[in-house]
């Protein structure tokens, strides 16, 4: 939830970590202060009336994004979907496998998956499936940055069918393999492991 005085808005076509980085740079170039930048959702410190929305829209279009007007009745459901995905990643990441994910989300949220997927894609500008992939890959990135856990073990803990499956998805999002990504980050200080799958940080 946004703090009093801050502004939350939603952006289409933010589908990977690169998009988050580009968005942060874009906000700073407009004199805005990013508080939170996630896939499809942005919070800045400035109040809505202080934002040059026309200029922001233009800059977003130039970067391949688009400002999204979220329909209020669906906002809570979209937030519930995101929270459920986050909870599953933390406590039962194997449930986010492609074959099980629709059934699990439908059970948790009490709605047909087709309805959840339609609401999410309409509101966020990307499919629910791509959002889940992005969140899984973001968790992989965090583990690669913050630990020496073998990539094969990460794949197993996060419910990937194989190391090759993880590597293909990771390369599609980041353009490099998990191993090369880790090599590029060698020497960086370890990050906090809080919130990662329990079997990885409690061993």
C-alpha cells in the first residue's frame, strides 16, 4: 500500500528485471523518487498532482512501456494473486510448476484460473503465466547473488523439471545462463536470504 502522499501506478510490458532497471532510470530522469519498482507496478514518493503525467506517458512509450489505468474492482484480486504467488514461492515453490499452477491458484483464490488469468492480464498488461515466470526467475537471481548454492539445487528447490528448463527460462529473461550471471556478479556482497524458499536457507 502506498504511503500518504506517494503515488502508485501500473505499467504494461514490464516483464523482466531489465524492465525494472530501465524504469528506475526513467523515473530518476523525470525527477521522480522511486520507492518501489516491481513487474507492472511502480510507487514514487511524489503525490499524483506533482507528476507530469503527459511527459511520463511519452517516456514510457519511448521505452516500449505503457501507462495502465487499473480498474478498481479488480485491484484487490490482482493484489491477492501477487501475494499468493509470493507465498507459494516462499513456502511451496514446486506448486508453481506449469502443470500444477492453474489448479493451485484456483484452489487458493476460489476462482477459475481462466478468470484469474484474464483479470490479471487485463490489469497488468502481461499474462499471469509470464508474471509467474518472472517472479521465479527473480528468486533465482536473488539466490545466485546471495549464496553459493549450486544451480542444480536451486532448480530442484524451485520446482523446475530440470536444470535445462531453468537455464532456458533464465536465458530468455536475462540473455545469459545462470552460471554466467553468477560469474558476472562475483565479488558482490551477499544479500539477505529472508523470504527465500525455506529448504534453501535452513539447511
